[in-house]
């Protein structure tokens, strides 16, 4: 028979606050080794799949990212069942059993908790193999741990006899005296882990909890793939544990006594007892003892302390006597009233999608646009490269891309009804840009000085794309549309000098054959196609998409590479392996728009695959998209710039507009997270941070003007999606 190990990711680990919180519960934290408890469990369980079985994970939607990331770090794959709402262990196990029963009617389910520490994987494996024949014969075999002390924090099992035998009784957590008597009488700790044929568990549920069984069967969709979102009917399942639903009633339960070390690491005293829970920098005086965990960038120093747990997270610190570690749960219950954000967790705290969208709209209109219109532009109409956090403009040169991007920003702001001096800003900028940057061949040079002197006369494809994009935005906003079109067509014709022999266009610099410049050229062509529906712009856009399909997007992996050789084959070495999550999102957004306009199913399917690849680059702990992966989707750079956050938000919202069912729910949740991630970078002043370090802190540097383009396009998408997604419940005019 096939064995299907099932990892159950329920539980909040409240007693392990502040490290464990609903935003990142204990199973996803490294409490006992350099792996998280979930990873330890996955590695231990994955080796037990056999006979066509596979690893399953049952998790809440909010934690899917942790599951994906931590499995990927181990090189493991699993089918992931996502609960739309937590309903305790019985419905979760029932849904997993229903999935297995469809895949393999005689399949054996091995249910294991994600947050238990079992360091001896071999002993666990041998116990599973010993229990297997009994499970195959139709029994429910639970693993009972031989107690090493009289623990009042565990439930107990009374076996009928020695060895593998029927269960006489399950008993609740006792007081200390009763626990001591249980240990003397041969009771076992109830680990909560057990094996059973999926069909047998469903039969027992039908007998003792029929509504749980009915809802579970109905919640598993028929066309389930690698990620299975249980349907909304799952929310109607009775909220009950497997102990109450089945274990206390069934007569088909056996227990196998086991001697391997086991702990549920339920509180800080358990973690301290394991001896491997300390983290970070601890400066201790001689004789000091206890458990200390210091977040990255923090130092804990102690003098004269013993038996303490000191848990220092970036936003909360716990100091407690290890003998009273169980009382942390009560503190957290009080904290939920005093400061819900600190109880919930930093990265996920606060703000529905609609609330965040409304704040974003207000921040753009009242903070960012006025700030850059006042401090980010010179008297001659040229825009500055950056503004430092004290409000001082910096930079003694002007790049073509910044001038074009800022002209685009204020043209779009004007078209959206922003009341500031947008028309003057756009007109003066573009006239100055024409005078200082336009070459005789109608291409635009890369860089000039503040007084207009040429500093870099090269003409990059990237900069030409943004010049076209700015001209389109100005024309659409009603600023000399005929003149803007004339300039755009002259530039389009001039691009012939940058043509590549194998199709597409060449870029300047070390990487002449790249996807990025083509992406922005596609964006510009689509902007002009919206103004001039028939003609060369549509043809150019289609050519770029065809090149993306032929060369940029890996046909097997579905991801998009960055650099190529002259034949558009992946570049040699590490350059050819680069995969940027932000560009996966950005191309997904563009291909979705192009595919909808053309009715092209390939583009829509490719966009979804690109989005899913981009999601692999999201660091769930920080809530942000990282800068770079390799082509095996391993992490290349843990840094996280601002712009990938805007692209993640755009793609998520656009895909959510047409999604249905479970996919739509997931995308809307991702949109909320993407908005929260982006807003971590935004300063109330209207400035922003550009580079986040791996530890979650930001590089201290001026805010680059070039980021405002990315923020603006995200703002456009938020406003457009607000009209189509009821979940936003927000009218763009409300933030005006």
C-alpha cells in the first residue's frame, strides 16, 4: 500500500511568544536546530513515502509562503492543502484523508504534527514500519511515548497491554500528582501522531462525526493540483479535534510504545531543556544561565541572572522565569487587547486590503506627488535624481530615464485628477529633455549635466523605451498630443539602428541582449497602441511578445531569464542563470494585459506561471519580494529593493480580477500582503527607502526619483482594480 505522510501545520505556539505569533507560528522557526520544526518534520516524513504515495501538507492560506519556501530550501516537493479557515484537527485530517482516498483508495495516511521535535529520524522511521502492517489491516495506530518524567502538560494513553496493543483509554492533561501515578502505571504520552488507512479514518468519521466527513469530502476540489485550496464549504465543518471526533469513541485504535526522544516544544522551558535554542549575540557575566534569543542586529547583555528566558525580537521582548514559562499564554491574551499588532506579528499586523489601498492613495496624492513637485524639480524644469531623508535634493547630473519617468508620473497624476501643477511640470520637463538629451539621430542620450552638457552620449534601449512611455502619457493627458506623437514616431524609426540580427533590439553596455529593456519597450508600445490602435505600435508589441515566448521564458520552468547571447540563447555562466522575482511579476502583468487584448491563451497561462515563480522569491518572514534567484529557484540575493514590491502588487491585482474560486481568494490575500510589503518602504513624508537588507533593516541613502515611476504604475493598477474587485471596497475618489 502507498504511504502518504501528512504534516499538519495548525497551532499558534502562543507560549513561545514573541518568536512565535500567528504571522509566523512556531513550526516555521528554528527552535531546536538550524532548520525550522516544519523542515525537520518534512525531512523526516518525506523519506517514508512509498508505493506511489507522496508528502502532503495541510496549512492555512496565510502560511503557504512559509511552506513553499521551507520545502524549496530542502529540495522537497509536496501537495499542499490550504484551509480557508482553521477548523481544528478533525476537519484538517478528514480533508487529507478524502484527498488520499481519491488518489489511492487503499492508501495509508501517516499524520504528523509540524511542530514536534524528534531528533532521531531513524528511530521514528523504524516505528512507522513496525506500525504499518497493523494500519494496513484496518487499525488506527497511534504512537505513545514512554514518559521520561511526570509531565502535566501532555495528554496520556493507557494501553491494554505491553507492546503494540489496543488502547484502553485516552486521558486529558493531569495535574502533577496524577501524572506521577500515570507514569508508575505504564501510561504513555499521547504524541498525537498516528497511522491509518485513509478509508478507515473516513469510515470512523462517518460513524462518530458524520458532518466532519461530509464537509471534508465536499471541500476537496476534483481538479486538485500541487496546491489544493479547500472550498468555502470547509468553513462549515464542526470545529473539533480528532481526539473528540474519533479517538475517544473508536474501538479500532492501537498504540505502539516508542522510546525515541520527543517534545512538542510547547513553551520556552522545553526549548531551554533541549539545549539548542539560543540564537544571536548574548554577552553574559560569569555564572549567568538561561535561554537567550536575540534577533539579527540586536545584542542581549546580562549580569547575575539565572533560569531566565530572554527573547528579543525586533518589536517585542519577553523576559520570564523558565519555571513559569506556561504563563506566557496569559500574557499574550492580555496583549491582544493592549496591542493587537504585537500579538499578531510584525509583518502581517493590521490593515485590510481596502484600508491599505485607501492609505496608499492618500499617501500618493497628499505626500509623494507634492513632495517631488516641490523639492525634486529645478527652476529649468529638470527633475533631480534623488532627495535625502532630510529633504535635500542630491545629484549633479540628469539621467534620461529619470526625466522620462518623472514626466510620465506627473502626466498620469494629472489625468487621474491630481490638483497639483502637473501640466507645467510635464511640459517644462519634456521641453528641457528635448533640448538637452535628443541627439541628431532622434535617439536620446543617456546623461547630461545640470546645465545640459553631454556627459554620456550613448543611447540605451532602456532609456528610449521610457522616452516613448513619457511621450504617450503626455499625449494621453492632453499635452500637445500631435507633437508628442510626432516625436514618438521619429524615435520609433530611429530604433532601427539598434536592431539585433536575430530579432529584437540591442542594448548598450555589457549585456546587449537582455529581456529587461524589451519589457519596458513593450510597455511603451502598448501605451501608444492605446492611443493609435492600428499600426506599427501593435506590430512592435507583438514582436516583443513573440521574442519573449521564443527566448526569454524558459519553456520547461516557466521562468524568465535576464541575459542572452546574440542568438537569444541563455548567456553563459552565472549571467544566464539570473532570475529576478520582480521581473517575473512585471512580465506577468504585461503578458496578462497583452493576452487579454489579443485573446491569446498562451500569454495568460505564461503569466500565471511567471507569477508563481515570482512568488517563490517572496521572503515570508519579511513579507517582501527579494532581488534575485538562480534558475533552479534557489536564492541568489536576499536583498529586497522597493521596485519588486510594486510589480508584485500590480500582477497580483490584475490576475485577481479574472480569477475564480480558490485562486481568487489566494490572489486577494497575496495582494494584501504585497501592499503591506510595499508600504514598509514608504515614509510618511512622501519619500521612501529603496534597499532592504536581509535582516529587515534599510540601507541609509537618499530616496531615488526613479522609484516613483514604479510606485505610480502600482497606484494606477490599484485604482483600476478598485472598480473591479469588491474586496477593495474603496472608491479612488475617496482618497482624493
